[in-house]
C-alpha cells in the first residue's frame, strides 16, 4: 500500500469545499445540463421558479440518464426520459405517472448536492466522505450586479493536472520572472482557516523571459512591448480548495479601471480538471474604457493563466522538493491545502 505524505496525493480523492460547476448565465429556467465531475455523472437543472439543483445523473428506477434525450423540467422537478419519474431538487421522487404510490426507497434516492448560487455562479459543496454540510460560505463579490461591470466574460478548458499543482502558484513568487515576464516588487502571503491570500505588486520586465502559449488571438510579445509599463497591484485569495477571487485597480495613460477575476477549477477525474477564468471590468474614474480594451481584457487574463497551464500539463509533483531560501511558503501551503482532504471535524459530544 502506497504511503502518502498528504491526503491530496491520493488519486481520486477530492477536497471538501465549494466547487463552481457553472456560471449562472449558462443555465436558463427549464434548462438541463449533463456534468461529469469528481469522476461521477451529475445533472444540473434549473426549475421554473429559478432554483438550480444538482443530482446524481442516473435514475434509481432503471438507470436512465436524467439529462438524456427526452428529459424535461416540469415545474421545479426533473422528469426522467425513460418512464417519467419526477425528482425534486433534493433527490426524492415526487411523482410516478403510472403508479398508485411512490416506493419508500424512492425518497432521497438520488444525492441532492448542497448548492450556493451567488455572484453569478453556481457552486456545489463536495465532501469526499459524503458526511458534512457546509460549514463556511463563499463571500460576496462587491462588483457583481453593478451595471457598469456587466456579466462574467470567461474562457474554459480541460487541463491535465490536479488542484494541488494549481493552488501552489499563489505562494510562488519565483515563477513570475520566467513564466509571466514580471519583476516582483512586493509579495506577501497570509493564511486563515479557509483562505490563503496573496498581495503582490509585479511590474513588467523587458529583460525577463516569459512563456508564449499557443493559439493566442494576439502577439503576446508585441502586446508587452519593449519597455516596462504599469504596476500590477492586486489581492488574490483562494477560498477553500478550488475558488480564487482576484481584484486589481490599474492606471493606464488615458484611463483607470477596476478588474475582478474569478479563477476556479473543478476536478473531472484523477487526471484532469476543468479550468475557468472569468472577468468583470469597470472604469475606476470618469473616463470610459475603450471598447477594444474591454474586448481584449478577458483574452489577456486567459493568456496569463495559459502560461501556467503550459507548465502544469508537463510537470510532475515532487512530494519532497529541494527548496531554497527564495521560495515561498510552499510547505505551509501544502499543509493548509491538505486540511480539505482530511475527514470533516466531528462536533464535540458533551456527556
């Protein structure tokens, strides 16, 4: 039996916490979507009253897929395409069109996953042991719903990596000069119970190298230019094992802007995650933002993420890396991250 230094190294074990499964704009009332996360088939639907729900995908009757051809939302229930059994958002069968009574085993026959819909996204609470209810929440994003920001604009792809590789970036100041072409001026990390936050100031460095991802819709070298410009200051916070909020305020020559990034990943299986980068952007002053800048910004944000993807997809995990005094608190980050893969703390019983 393999001995692991951390629980997150166990193939097929996913951390306890919130995972975003869709953006709200992707699910209209009455719509059904098939999902595959945590190496299992799920179904996401939105009832006619607006509530989103996630259930196990296969009907407990004879196994039909509840997002298959012929599946339908009726009121706030999901109807199986095979025999018309209807399930509520908690996973209980509430109607069988040809039966006089509903079998007792059909109550809570499907897992109804705890959901939180806010900030324009739908998040699912996952517990690797299937035991705990949510004991913390994802915070509000103040800009969400602001008329000046619009909705999330996003890009997404399947990536051959796992979460522990992605999360380590938040404490890794050394990679900026080689992956992103930046010079780090300030880099501070703080840990809390369910969060880790990076405050950084990074300036473009024309002498630094950087990775050029394939298939970008622009020339990254031309976009950067030959001289350093700007001062990129921001706060990035991981909330739990998989959801990162980032906020920055920047001043260009002719305008200033606020930007909020929502970067998150959702495990598909033991080898892959679905990675999404979404942005909101709004003017920080009186000057409106140029239309071409607004259009380009999500692409630039995705390009920065794609630089890291080029490394993640070809690297291996070192459980006992050789670290130097210039590396960030990687070991501390791993211990923080590992808490989500441990069994949920049990409440004290007073006798």
